[in-house]
């Protein structure tokens, strides 16, 4: 299916710079990853071989969200080691894969977004499967905190603002539960209809910030 543009959220590394040996990447919101990618697919990893300086994966494409990859077998390339931003995929697992297309090949990188499908939040899967919906497109931009001030056509996002929510590990509320979309001519963070995790997560985060402020003020 000719892909639809979009975004989506998920658990991302919460640091100013993600460094894996010699591979260094600025953190990006999942919406930035998908909107900037040439392709986004749900795929089952079937095999891996090493060819020269690359790992070559054979995957079974189950759903195409963006790009022109059809349902069925496809070949995905990545560097053969993490130091060169190569991505290790587990054989037999299903992933959301996003990446670039160049030289007739589909490439993924550690600087991209390639989570296990099972690790996605409910909100993330809702956004992905609604990627053809006109309101879930890439007209709105995610503006990282170091790029401030942000315009009306963007939503400000701080990747370092994580919080322990719902008994889970630390998460970034906007990355895990929200998307930046246009509402009444202005881009805002929203969650899928009928869900409340974005609001509740942000409430928990703000209460922790207020508690910390009061504690420092009393010292």
C-alpha cells in the first residue's frame, strides 16, 4: 500500500544524546522518526546474513504504513555492528521498522525507530493504524526543547522529562501516549479518543515537579 504519512509514539531513550559506542544520535520523538522516514512497516524477521559490512535481514512485511514496500518478503539492510549504528533484530520477532531508501535498498539504523511491536503502547498502535486519517499527518512538527522557541505549527517536546507512571519504568508522556496534531489552527499534543494516559501521565509529572519545587523551597 502506498504509505500514508504520520507519526507515532513510543518508548524512546531519554537523554540529550544517545551514544552507542561510536554511534551518536540526538533523541527524536517517534512522530519525528516516522515523518522523516522513507518507509514504516510492521514486519516479522525471518533470517539474517552478513554481507560485507552489512547485516541483511529477510523480513515478512505484514502492514505497510508508509512507503511502497508491498505485503510479503522484503530485504532490509543495516550496518553489521552497533558501533556503526547497525540494528540487531531478533529472528522470529515482529517489529515496527522505519528507515531510509537509497541505492535501491531499504536501510535501518540505531538512530531510527525500530521497536518490538509488542513494546508499543496502546496509544501508539492506535496512531499507527490511523495514519491515513487526515488529522494524523505530518503537517505539525515536533519541536525539541533545544530548538525553542517553537512555532504554532509545532509542539514543544522535552525528551529528558520522564516520569514513573502506572507502576512501569520511567516513560516520556508525550512519546508514549501523545501525538502532535492540528486543532483549531494550532498544533497541540493529543491522545486517541477514549484514552486518558497522556493527561494522567502529565498530571503525575507535574505533581512530582511541584513537590520537588516545594522541597527545595523549604530547604
